[in-house]
C-alpha cells in the first residue's frame, strides 16, 4: 500500500512564499484544524491499516484544505487591494509661511583703540619724580612725572620779577604820556621793555612745562617704563609711560566690495570675543570711502562698548554684520532644492487630496536669494500657504501620487 501524503505538504512551499501576515494566519488555521492530532497520530492511523478510517481522515483534511484555500483567496484580495499603495512614496511636508529672514556677514578683526600711546620726555634731564603707578586712572593734563629742570624754575622767578618791574615802569610812563609829560621815546621804550619781559616769562614757562610729563587724555597708565633717577633724553627715543583709554574701543574689519551697498552706517552687529566668551551687540559707526585694490575691500569701524574695562586692545573679535533683513520672507531648507540640467532650481510641492488620502507631487521651479544656515530665501516660485515636501523630496517625481506622513 502506498503511503498517503498529507495535503499540507504540497501547499507548504506556496504558503511560505507569501507575506509574513499570510504565513502567520495560515499557520494559525493549520494548527486549529489539526485539533491536537500531530504527526504521531497520523502514523498510528496508517499503521492500523483501517482503510475506512484513512479515507475518512482524507475527506476531513480535503474539506479543511478547501476552507483554507478560501481564506488564502481572501488574504490575496486584501494584499492586492493594498498593493495599489505599496509603491506610493511616504513623505513629510511643511506649510510655507512668511517669517523674518536675516542674513549675516561673518568677518574677523582685532579690537583697537586710537588712544594707546607712549609718552616721551620733551627735555633732557633726570627723572626726578614718578607720580603714578601702573593701573592708575588719570585725567587729561594730569602730571605723571617731573624731570629735573636744571634751574629753569629759578630763572623763571627772576624773569617774572623783571617783568613786574617793567610793567610798573610802563604804567607810570603811560600816565605821564597821557598828561603830556615826558617824551614819546620814553613811553615807547617802557612799553617795549614790558612786552619783552612778558614774552620772556611765557617762553620760560613753556620751557619749564616740558619738565612735566602730562597725560594727553583720560585713560589708564598701562606701563611705567622708567624709574625715578633715570636719565631721559628726547633724542634717545625712550618712552616713560604707556597710556591707554579702554572706554573708546573699536573693531576695524575689511568688508568685500560686493557688500558696499548693504553694509552701511547703523547696521546691527554682533561682536564675539572668544577669549572672554562675551557677545556684544552694537552698530557700524563708520565705513570707508576707499576700495583697497589689493584685496578689493573697504573698511568698516564698529565701536565696542567697554564699561567694565574687560575688553583690551588687540583681542581677536569675530564680527557678524546683519547686512540684510526682510519681513515676511518665504524661507525653505536648502536640502529640498534640486537643480536640473539647465541650471534651474526646483522643489516639489504636495497638492490636492486624492482618493484614499493620497496627494500629488508637483515640481516647481524657484528663484532663490541669500542663504543663512539652514534657511534659503525664496524670491519666486512658491506662495505662502503652499505645502512643501521636506523628507522624501529626492524620491518623488512630477505628478506622482504620494502618501503624507501625519
């Protein structure tokens, strides 16, 4: 007698080729149909040799097979129905809306101050007194040090005495002359002597003033370069003090000439000082009127507020100039923009709502403007309220149906 082959054997491979869902459902039905009779009970049945029992089992299994075929047919119908959407790309979208777009020009420069000077002696001699120390705040005109004047102060006192006598003589001679007493020559001689005495005093005072080294502006004594008792001489070019003013700091940067029309006085600027970790908000104070032919740039000067004195000359500064701002701009990510063979830039929009919740991808040529970070300004091609395809934009084509992820 030929052994009876189970009908499940010939269907097993075809079922395994179906989707994971179909396999799972088919196995569930198969287990239920066996009702707990496994491979061992079938062997027992065949070993018994009971032909009626074997035929009855075959009839039972054929009925179960027909029921399973109907179930598989229903699953195939469902798979086929869903197969219409199996090739539809899944995309994510974003509704384009107006926003504020700001573009920044990034440059680098150094902090400077015009009031950073070395103070030199104006006359030779010995540095008699140093009246300040490093770090002292001083006022314009304040005496910082004195040089031995070599007797000029005594000579000045003598000249002042002589000038006072000449003045008294001139005043008396003038009164006599007004009363028509005395000669004109006596009057003129007295006047000349008085004027010469006054001039000599002024010259001596000016010469004596050179014995004092004074602050030329309000600032801070940054360095004291010579000590008391040192010999100074203007001809030697030896400075005595370095004086700086930390309240009038600025950054000067070279701006490429193509930004000549957009980088103007009053534009907002962010200055970042890496060493201090500070960001300072300020505005352009001055722009140059000369294009440097060496690097095709012009100069921009930006003040640096320094109320606490932390900012020092020659600090490196990173400058961000807000050269362009537009209210109500339409901006999109640069990653969604493609370019065709003609050099045109285009994006894909999602339009309409087809049956089954699907939309349609529409190719749209756009004109773009400036780029800032992950934003590109769109000048033409897209209107506010339209739906832009973000994720999946590279996988769709014009007119293709798409499924939008919620």
